[in-house]
């Protein structure tokens, strides 16, 4: 089952016609101008993308109004959709950094307080 944040939607808030190009731009992280330009160019050259646009316009759901809290959350989910493995590596690296910093804080407080050090060792 897909998360609502990893689903392709029509973006009616930023729409010009049906919101399909705006939804694709939101999903991929590409500027909506370039998605629209590519859609127009392909439609003029091939013809079938205009039919695909209208089919997608009828099949895709509208984007929920409060899908992301802020711009950084939107960028995060675009990264997840583009490369889940890279996002998982970045999260693991962030947790390793937090763990390293927490160990340094623990060492600072425990190293200067023998009574606290003894209590922690007794609990282990």
C-alpha cells in the first residue's frame, strides 16, 4: 500500500488546466514550467500525449490540501520517491551522527563525574 505522500496526484492548486503537469512536477521535483513545456512539445510532435493528459486528468485523484507541513517535508518526500535507497542512507548517516554526538556528550558528563560513571556501570 502506498503512502499518501508517495502517490501521484493532480495538483489543482497550481493547475493551469486539470493539474496533471503540476502534479507530475510535485511528484518528481522538476519545475512545473519544464513539465508543461515538455507536454506541449510532445503533444505538438506526437499528438497522443494530449490524450494521455486528459486520461490522467480523469484518473488521478486531487492532491489533499495539507499533504506536507512545509517546503522541507515536500523536498524530503520528493527525494524518497526519486531514490528510496539514497534517502535511507542519508537517514542512517544522520542517526550515526546523532549517536556519535550523544556519545561525546555522555563521555563529557560521565568522565567528569565518577559517581555518575559508577552508577551507569552498575545499571549495565
